[in-house]
C-alpha cells in the first residue's frame, strides 16, 4: 500500500487527497505523509445535517497527521443549485445522491490541486460495508426459511397496528433474502431498494456482473460482486465524472492491482473480525492514527434528501414527475405517484426509490428522450 500510494502521488502538478476521516481515506493520507518531504493538502465537505457530517472527524485526523486541511460546509441552497446541472455532468441517468457532495469536494480540491487521491475500493476489498456482516448472519440463519413465515406475517399485518408496519417490512425482506437460491442472489435482494415494494418500472433489469455463486464466504462473495459491479458502475463513475467536470484527476491507490491481489488472497478473519470489518487495514492505520479518531460507525457521504424532497426540492421533483406520461413504456406512473404521496405524507422515507427515477426523468428531459 505504501508503494501504491507513493507511485500514485507522482505528478508534475500539485497533488492532494480527499479526507473523510474514515479508515480508507485516513490510511491513504497517512501513507502520503510518510513520503520524504511530503506536504499533503487534504479536502473535506461538511454536511448540513449533523447526523451525516464527518467534517469534524476529518479535521481531527488532518491535525494529527499534520496536513494542510481545507474544508467547506455545504449550504442547502448551494447543493440545490447544483441539481439541474447533474444530468449534463454525468451524461446518463445516474441515481447515487452522493454525487452532490462528491461534486462539491472535487470543485473545492481543484482550487488548490490538479490531482487528488481517494480511499475508494477499501470497503469492497477489505469488507468495510456493514451489509457484509449482515450477509454472514443471514446465510447462517437460512435454515429458518422453512418455517411458515407467510401465514405468520399475514396474521401480524392484520392484528398489528401502524407501529408494526416497519418491523413487518424488515421481516419480509429478511424472509425474502433467505429464500434466494444462492449468496449472490441473496445479496442482490438485500441491496435492492424495491425488494419490499411494487416496482415503478415496467421491466426490471438485473445488473449483476457475476452470474454464479463463488466459493467464498457469504461476506466475501458479496464484496466480490460489489467490486465487479457497484464499484466500477457507481462509485468510480461518480468520482470520475464529478472530478473531470472541473478538471481534477482522481486516483485510487487501494485499487492498485498489487493491493487488490493481496486483499483477495487474505483469509476472511484478516478482513472481518467479529462485528468489525477492515481488520488488517485498521491495524495499518492504528500505527499512525489513534483509534479514538477513526473508530466510529460508518456514516457514508449523504445529504438530507429525505427532507429536501418534502420541502425545497418538492417543486422541482413534481415538475419532473409531471413530464412522465401516464402511458410511459418504461415507468409505472400510478405506482410512482403512490410512492411520491407516501413520501410527502411522512409515512415512509422513499428517497432511495424516488431519487433514481427523478434523475432518469431529469436526464430524459435534458436530452429529449421519451419515457
């Protein structure tokens, strides 16, 4: 990893790094700082919702490592003003809402550097996502799938009050996961935002890059599937297009092929230990940064879209939904309207289902493509 970081830090232009204060980016920055004569500039974005804001953690890691740290707090109006630009920047329907803070941190970095290193790939290679631990537990408990769940869930739905609806949804998702024929399909089911809903698409398309089970643990199989599909089709597309839209080059040292080969060769226990992922990566970082600065629950790179869609973004969203014809060949307009009203009422957060559809509608309006 040290060799990969040093090689990817070589450039004839200023080089910096994105820093969230999490395990991956902190490890990359710590290794950058160990190079002789290194003077690293790091960049982070503060979120308007304190529950999603990692900027204070990033600043603490930067102080400990001695980087020149540049931070910017997103203002809601600033993020909202960017939304109409998204279809043109990504040039395809792209439904990961963390594209907004990624675009802002890229623009922030480009003011000071031309190349920025990131920690992308660490979660998939070293089992950092909490879902991987879930896959291990779900697979171990799969023998419970033979119990009469359908009758029990129907009875609970009839006899239970509104307070029981959310636990019942979770139970149906778990039972649906148990009934999948193999680990990859179980992972697909678990990660599908529509797995407990009518789908507002006329036809579902599977994007799985792997079509057969792998001879690995459930967690490792899910991680390899993510590395083959989610990483290149979402994470790297998101970062690359956000950065290149402002002339910034990004590099991901953890995806150096030597690091990838090494990570895939490790036994499960070196990556997932108890309830904690990235075991070996954490040990590398703990030699350089105190645990107290980096050990915390994963927060992601999210913005408060749930609330914005009910307030500031509501006119924009409703205007886009109005462009979808009732006889759309691609989208189920009545089902989509039901989802939208459910979200507005506050009964259920539908952001994960609605945002990709809104991005599709925005892209189709920008490019004159009929839905």
